[in-house]
C-alpha cells in the first residue's frame, strides 16, 4: 500500500512559531489510515491536520481500546533532521496493539509515514537548544457499538508538534513521591503496553503529590507493594558509588522504555556497570541513607535523563546527592542527546536521517 499525500496549499502552510506549548501546538499535516475487519488497512493518507469524526458509541470511548507511541525528530548540527531509533517505537507500537487485541500495522509503512510526515513538515522542527518535534502515533477503536469485545474497525493516525527543552534552567533534579497506597499496574495486566488506561490509572495519585510539592510518583509492584517499578512516564535508575547503574528488571507490568534500553547499551561503553534486577524499596532507601546510592535518575523520551534529588516514602524524605545533578546523570544526558542531535558519534546505528 502506498501513502497518498494531499498537502496544504503553499500559501496556507506555516512554520514552527517562536513561542509554542508542547502538546497544544501541532504541525500542518497528519497521517491517517483505516482498518476494517474485511478489508484490512487501507486509505493511507497524509493530509492537513484535522479533527476526527467518531460516533458517540465508538468503542474507544467506552472500553479504552487505544494505544500510542512517542518519539522525536531532532534538528542536527548541520541543519538536517534526525530520528532516534524510530524502528524500536514501531516494534513497541505493534506489541501494544497485540496486547490490546488490535491489528498490527505494517512496520515499513508506519516508519515511512513518520518520515514523510516529518519531511513535509520539516519547517516545524525547531532549532532552539534542547528542542525537537514530538511525534505521536496513535491507534483507536472506532466500531460504533456498545458491548464488550474487540472492535472490528480502527483508525491509525500520526500527529506532530514542537517541544521545547524539558529543562528550562539546566539539568535540574526533580522530587518524587513513592506511592504507598495506590498501584498502577499488575503483572499479567497491560502495564507493559503503551495504552491510555495505564496513564489514567496514575492520575489520582499524581494530582495528589503535585499538591504536596512533588513532581512525579514512583510506583511499586501491585502484589506486595515492595518492589520498584517505574516513575510516571519514565523508567528509573539508581547509581551505586558513581560506577554501577541498576534499574528494575522488566516484569510484565513495566513499560520497556527505549531510552532505558539505550542507557543499558550505552553505559557500558562509557565505563559503567549495568544491572537489571528486582529492587526492594526498603533496601534502596537504606542504600540512599548509607551513601551507597550516589545518584537516582528517571529516563524517557521527554527528558532523556531526569535527575531525582528527593524521594519521599511514608512521611520521610530522602535526599540524594544534596539535591544536585550528579556526574553520571550529566554524562549520560550529554552522550545521549549528543547522539540525537548529531554532535556525538553514533556508534550504534541509532540515528535515521531525513
């Protein structure tokens, strides 16, 4: 199947504005294709950004059959555009689709759609330091029926919009509240899929901790409430004595982050030891108190690396590295963003240029 392109007239097209808000400002065009059980995927199209028309009875509204992805396009040092490991996002999109009983997309066409959309809207890729074009592939169930069961029709769409630097005043530590009452996902559930319900499940606790002055929630396992899983929209890592980076092993209830995987591959080439294992919250807090843990950081598409300066658990606060960004966090941030923006050598073949 080929992708048709119906662009805006040149005089109506815009460029990335000087000021924009992430998640509110969107580029000129979007990709769509439709699925029906008896036809498969069809009508792949890039056209002007527009609203979707759905029946009030569409399955996505009632049974949350939906998945999404998030990746970025970066303006490199030569003025070109880089994508960072986009094929991994495509693979994860299909893994999420399978778990949510949705049709998988053709990986090559999905990647081609991303590249053609970014190429068409390349004037929307900002060039300010730390900025990028955020790309959001999504699939929603559209069958107009009430009744629990997998939908028979779907829309797969991709939109994009500019994103500024995550850290307005440098690489700044965040404060994290460890959830001791609420749980996000359970092994055997949909925690490892990138589906909206996982994020909806986190909202109640997230809004609560913001009122207490914390930026994110660190989730524990749903069975024992003992083992560390992930932080909001990020995976989490603990640095021991500036040498070893330890992160929770994927358990089936943790999203397999692409930034997480990149760190696990990159860090050993920079002289760090990496481990994936079950991490007991009480042991982690004891290791912070004793000074064995010298840094904590989250990792994900939005921030790449997000240092954690404070953890709060059951009314007690634990300060890490004097609430300062550590050397390991800064080193990994510089190396990863350097690869993304083309200022560091890409030894892994992670970059695809447009």
